[in-house]
RNA sequence: GCGCGCGUAGCUCAGUUGGUUAGAGCGCGUCCCUGAUAAGGACGAGGUCCGUGGUUCGAGUCCACGCGUGCGCACCA
């Protein structure tokens, strides 16, 4: 039979954790934990795949910490929670990284380098930081199955995506469209909305006000405003709002106008009918009436309004564009309108209701090639004309963002560089009315920060997500978002303004779009797997991959479904005999990759049908808020489209699509016929914790030249000349410490607890190193000290807990522990023991309730409170019981069992949160029974609370007792009476007599806490206390309403004690209140009032919420002597420690003093002092005077003494 | 510009359905206790709950507007 081993208080948590990690690894604890629950109900968790081609930072730690705690909790609660890791591997970031490595830039250079070697490098590059990621994952204690991670470039993953895309394609949900996209000209690719959003930056662009002269009167011009002068050569329309009123303005001489009789000196928005002003040069402009004033201010010259004209009257007028590259050639062309008649297609004023008077001139230059709204206008205009006579798209810029030969003046010039040239020319030609710099946000490429994006017409593949807007909103409404406001706020808004998903990317490293086109008919076919492709008739091109593989056997097989190998594969067209089917060149947006993860991680539906059925949808996911439009959206969109019902409007068109297919092609509805069929809402996840962003905190020297991560470092280096900063985490600023350093300094548990217990997870969090450090003593160390206390004494006393149990042991549940012959029923133990175990059980109930509703923050607060109760009340109050010399005393054994059981339960309670410390405590606590019990706390069931143990009333009472002690100490402090000095008496006056009897019965504790001989409780009148009767607003508010202020005043005015007497005698208080309508009487019963106590002035008293504690401060000779004796004990104990005595060493004591009072006190309490200090001899010498300067002199109370102690023997017993 | 958060002590943050004296930790100050001791604890100072207006008997909490701040979104022409 072995016992416990004492554990030191100065634990090095990081080292401890490394040991635990090794233990988990050696014993496959994670695997065992899954195995144990293999028949349990499932709790489905999805890992949002991180990208491993960058180093993990503290934000990833938060995500991983939150992701870990719920699966661990659920597993302990009996659920089977698989945790499949995953890696996001495709996309532009990888390509950019490789380009940097190769020192190349842009698509043409990639193609020069060769797509094949480029792809191979991409595939290798994504694993660059794999080890760091795996190390972080493991070190922080995130239990997830890394060995079977899903990887987005794997063939089976890609084939799942292909299957889903085929399903979309076959249902007509995938289409090729001409759209204005945000185009990265240098990179030669469109960017997704999410990517564009990341790259907005504030820049100053040229802002020009340009005249568009009307053909009917060239001296009259529509004035337009644009910040993209380079789009002017491609001008096609000018738009006005037909509902706005426009003003025709001239430019009067400022002086002439000022001299005018009744003319205003500056522009006016009223028509000046009396003074038809003459423009200096005879020219006039048209602007929105509402903007005349602001325009005049901007131009710093007066504008005179000659007349007004409605927008609708302007519509249809022809104008001459400011730059003539197409106008001169085509101005004479006309097109036939569907409605009859003819019209010039371009350079016409058109109506557009999006034109506003928020800024500019109320007239908008339209270059449909370079603006989405402009493009829509063109499409509307096209509809007006008969086929073939509609306006073409005018575009003077090529896909590299350079002017084409259409525009010889600027041919080959990058559009942004042309701005300056164009502005100069406009000025020279007199069409520029005003120029300024305009500061606004403009998107840049998020990877190549110097490259501005331009809007550009591009052929691209789209997914008809707009058709599913309602379904997605419906699904969204079923998701439990934490915080709640995400649902209707950020995410809901995003869904409501959904636009079709621009899916394709004209890039290289990504999932190839599985669509093959017939070279003759342009008809298309989607392919759901590589095998399906191989079975196509007349297939060729697969040898390209085989050759490459033969030449380099190292190539991973997955590359064969990537560019360029897949592009080589062609087959016979089913649409046109003798023609070939060739794959389109695009790859897809990598957000689609991650969003397909719910099924693609299993390779579904090509395999693993059971796994998918079992693991869809997820019960729980969590990522940071930046994933709203990323993974949260892509998952929802894809699952809704692939597994949800097809909207009615679409179902109709599906029949037409089917009708057009070759006869051997599969019909569209195969998706609906899978073994899954339609799924219940919500999918694909039920609960989602949206994490806040993490900001960094750091310090800088005032000259901003030095940066520090802690205040101490800043102080050391700069004295007071430093400032605190906070902001985005930035690799280049190095304003945060790497997670690894945090682990080495403080440990993973400290970091985890900091994340869980410091704020709700959705709050944005300031990554503060000091806060991480501080979370250690607040919780981890406090618990560890209690644990250490237990082991020290248990070892000393030979308490070995469950070692004497002969029955089978497993998890050391209370039932198992109760088999021990020394374990007494809880009901038989002391109040304190019952209280502690009740607190543990109550906390267990609370933690379970909180965790079941995903409130990890709340759960941590409960746990923290519990540990505080254990440390600062239970152990504090029970210390003497462990010191007792009678090792077999029932009380002592009870104390051990109670503490032991509490620690055991706590180790299980904290296991999901701080898995290392939990494990460490569990293993030490189970040492006496070794291999009989589960080897890891993580293999145990989560504790459940025995309701019969929970005594909430006892909890309330103990809290009151703690409050009385606390208030008493406050009173002592006030009276400057240190606790070592015994007092004769305290009087405690309670506001509420309910608990008085109980307190009286248990006042030993308070007596000892306050070091008093007697405690008197009362709740009646007291000379020290004033009573204040206050209304119970919560009860009375609804009843008396507006009379409440009067009632409040009446109670405040009345004497509290009298009111209370009334209440005691009559059971009610009757008040008469004056109202506007006269007097009104109100009866208050006991529940309508609250009694508050206030200590009267002049007493050593202190007040709390429900009680007042008054000290009897008079000291008798006896009390003083006892105080001295306790001082002496303290002095001797210090000395013992100073000379290195062991716990049990016996000593002899000699005290020399000049004070007879000291000598008398010590002699009168000799036995007490000897007992406390393990002294076998205590001599006091009284001398005339002590040598004043002797450094060995110490203060005993008010007098100096000389203290000598000598170790005489060692003993096994600590106290006797 | 629009949308969504946030704004509470020197700092980092809690604050449940509106309710009486707004809390915690750190830091600071004063002190206590001490064989859990390279720990532990108490007490104190410190608050215009961003501002203004409103609803209400009653607002840190609800509403409106404004200011500051963070994030997201674009018809930023």
C-alpha cells in the first residue's frame, strides 16, 4: 500500500506540461478517450482548416483553445466526438509565396517558369510551417486527429468538390457570365469580394469635374465628376436621376454680381429671375440644383442659376464625350429601338436612379467596362434596342490594365499612370472645370499591396447563390450564433445582400473547375471524379501525368487532378461527332474548397457514406469573426445548395436544362437521390462561437525607436519615457511574443485559462502578456497550493485515501470512495465538510449547465469561485484539523476525505479547460491506488452532482458567516486591533433573523477568525445600530407606480426602529401618503420592505449588506497577556524557520526581557507556547536592561526581547 | 456613406428579465496572517457607467441622436 507524495508549491508548470504531453503520447490517451466513447451519442465538431504556409500566431492559439474545450467536455460527458484535422492548401497566397521565392511577378512570368514546376513548388510550399503548426496544436493541448487530416489538394477531396460542382452545373446553377469584376491586372486574376475587402486602403486619387457639351448647344455642358480619369476615353453614357431637378448655371463675374442690386453675392439655389447672368465666356453648365452651392464653394467662384430643368427632360439628349476615340467614328450610327424609332446607341444621357446628390454634380460619367453599375446601365440600354443594333461595350484597356491601340495616345500605358496625362489634356482643351485630390478608400491587391485593383469586364464562372438567398436566410435563422447578434447582424446582412458567387480564378494552384467544353458546339459537360473522366469515350492525355510521374516518382499522386496535367485530358464530344471535349482553364476560389469540407473531408459521395451521414451537420464550430464571409458563408452556401431543396423557380428551368442534354447524360436530379436526400435545417452547423479579433499590446519608447512586449522591459530600458500601445498584431512590427515563448514561460494551461476566464470569447481580446501571467496566481497556483497542502499533510499523516478499498476501483467516484472503511457518510461529517462538498456539487451542477449552453466563460467563473472557497475558507478553516496529533481521529480523517474528494472532483471539472494541471493532480491523487483506476483524468466521466448533497441554504449561511468574519476584520482594522490580540466579545446585529440560530450554533468559526471569546447575535434593537427601512422596489414598483417616490420619502423620514416595531407587532406597516387627489393609505408587508443596518458613529463597528459587527475593545490584563503569548509564538515560529528547523524538530527556548509584563504573560501561557512551538523547555530571564544596540534584539509586542532557540531532537510527529 | 460591435476605476474586463450601496483581477496605498510560506488574506483610495435628449415611479441596462473607436460592406461615379 502506497501513499501520497508531497508535492512542492513551486511547481514549474511548463516542465510539468511537457511531461504530461509525453505521457499522453506514450499511452495514446486521446485515442483511448475516443475508443471509450465509441458507442456514445455523437457530438460533431468541424475543424476549419488553417493554412500551413504561414507561422501560427496567438490568434490561432485562441481559436484552438476554444475549439478544444467543448469536444473535451462533451467526450467526458459520454459523447463520441471525432476531431479530424484539416489543412487549407490552395489559393493565391500560396502562389504569391512561391513567386516571392522564385523572384517572379505576374502570370506571364509564371508561365515562362513553367506551370508544371510551379505547381510542384506550390504543393511543397504549403507544408513549410507544418511542423510549427503541429507542434503548436499539440503543445496547447488541442486534441485533434492530425494523422488523418483532410487536405484540400488531395485527390479524394477534389473529387468531392467536383461532384458538388457537377451537381450545381447539372442544375443550371453554375454559369459563365460576363461581369465587371475587381481585377488584379498585374496578377491577371479577379478577386473575390472577401479578398477585395481585405485590401481597401485610403488613397488620394485625382478628382475631376469635366464638361460634357450637349450636341444641341455646345456652349451648354453637363458637368460630371469622376475619380478615374483613365475611364474617360471609354465613356459611353452620362447618367442623371430623372427625379432630380437640375440647374443650368452660368459664371457671372464675381465683381459684377456683387454690385448688382438685388443679386446675391454668391450662388443661390433659387432661380434668379431678375438677373439673367452672363457668363464670362458665355458657357453654361448643368448640375443638380441641390449641389450648386457646394459646387460653387468648391470652385471658389459664384454660380448663377439661369433656369431649372428636370432630370427626365435631360434624358435622351446627345452629348460630345470629352475624349474622342470612338465618338468621331461612330457618332452617326443609329440603332433601331424595339419600341420603334431609332436612336444613337452611345453618348446619350440616360436615366439611373442610383444617381444621388450626396456628392459630385448629380450627373455621372458611365464607362460600362469599368464599373458594375455602369455595366448594368449598358445592359438596360441594350434591352431597348433590337438585336444586333444595341450599343457595344466600349473598352480601351486590355487585361493587363494598359491602353489598347484603340487609344493610340496612351497605348501601352498603365491606366493609373495615364490619369495625369489625361487630366493635363483635359485642362488644355478646356473641358476640365475643376481638379482636386480626393481621398477615399480604394481596393488594392491584398497580396501585392502596391497594385491597385481596377474594375474590368471579364468572363467568369458564377454560382447562382442569389437563387438560394431565402434558403440560406432560413438556414441561418436556425443556427445558434454566439454572440447572438451575428445572426441578424453581420451574417444576416451579408446573406441578405448576397450576389452570385464569382467562383473561378484564372490561376494555377487550385481545384480545377471540372467542366469540359465541346470545341465545335461550345456545349459543356461536368465531371464528378477522375474515374468518371477515364471512362469517357476516346480519352487521351492521361499519359502526360504518367510521364511526369515516371520521370519523378517523388511527385504526389494528387497532382494528377491539378493543372497542368488535368488540362491535357480530353475526350470525344457527345454533342458533335468528331469533336473533342477540352477542360476550361480556370481553377476555383479556395473558399469553395474549405466550404465543401463537411462532405469533402470524407471523400463523399465517392466513399465513406456512413461517416458522412454520422458527421453532418456539425454540432459545434468556432472561428474568428473574419470568417463570416469566409468559411461560415462558404459552408452554408454550399451545403444549402447541395443538400437543400431546389427553389421552385429553379426547378422549372431544370427541366429545360435536362431537355438540352445529350441522351446519355445523367439527368439533373441525381443529387436529390443520393443516400442523404434532403436534409433537415439547419445545416451545416448548429452552434457557432464567433471569436473576437485579437489585438496586440506593447510598449514603445517615446521616440518610437524601441519596442517592448512588457511594461517592465520598457521601464528598465526607458525609465518613464515609454508609452503603451495597442493595435493589430503585426509580423513586421513584432508586437507580440510567439506562442512558443509563452508556453515556455507560463505554460499552455495559463494561456488557455487566460483565454477562457478573462472574457467571453466573442469579445475582442487584447493579447496581454501581463494578463496571461496574472492568470496563474489567480487560479492555477491557488489550486496547486491547496493540492500541495493536501499532499504534504497526507504524506506526513500516512493518509492514503482509497488505498484501503478492496472493492473494484475505476474512476474514484464518491460511490467508490464510500467503500473505504474510513470514509464516513457525508451527512455524519462536520458542517464545514458538508458545506464544502455541497459547494463542489453545486458548482458541478452550474458548470454543466453553463457548458451545455456553450458558456465557457461562465463555467470558468464558477470553477474559480469554487477554488477560492476551497482555498480561502475550507482549508483555512480546517488547518488545525490536519495538524491534530491524533492521526486516527474521525475528524481528521473526515477532513482528509473531504479535501481529497473535493480535489478529485475539481481535477475532473477542470480537465477540459486546463488539461495539463487536471492530469497532473489526478495522477498524484490516484497514486495510492495506481493502476487500478483510469490512467488519465481525460478518460473519466465528467462529474455529476448528487442533488442530495447540495445544500444551497448552507451555502447562503456560510457566505453570511464569511461576511461576518470579513466585516469583523474590517472593524478590527478600523480600531487598529490586530488579530493576534484576543478580544472579549463582538456583537453581531443581523438585518434578517432567519439565520441567527444557525450562526449561533456555528460561531466557533467566527470566534476563531476574529479571535474573540464570545459572539452575541441579535436582530432586535441595538445601541450600536440604526435601522433604515427601504422599499423593495422590485415588488412595490409595479404595485404603487408613480407613488413610489413619495413612499420612498416617507420611509426615509420615518424612524427605522419604530417602523420595525410596527412590523413586528402588526405584521405590516401602514403609511399615509399625500397625493394630488388627497391622502391615500398603503400597507406594506414583510416582503415589501428591506431592512438595512447602519453602524452608529463612535463604535469599533463595520457594516455589511445584512449585518453590523461591533467589537468590545476593552482589554483586560488577561487578554493582553494572551496577546503577548501569541506574539511570542509567532516570534518563535519565525525563528524556527530562520534556523532551519524541520516541521517536527523539538526545541528549547530562552527569552531574555527587561519587562516583567512579558515575563508574566509567557509564564502564564507556558504550556500553550510550548505546545505550539514543539518546545521541551521555555525559560524566561528578566534583566534590568537589555543592551540597546544588540542586533539580535527583537520586538515582542511593545517590548524588545532576546530570543534563543536550540534544536534538541527530531520527532515524527509535527505537533504534540 | 451604409451596416454591425464596443465605450463602466490608472490598466484589463464582468455586470443576468430595468430595481435599492455598480463589481472582479492587476497596479497603488495601509495593514494583517503565516509550518500551504519564493505563499495567503483584509482594508482603503480610485467611477460624470462617452455625451445629449427621451421612455419609466426608477436607466450602466431600453429608445433616439451625437462623439470616439474597431470591424465589415460598397451605387466611393
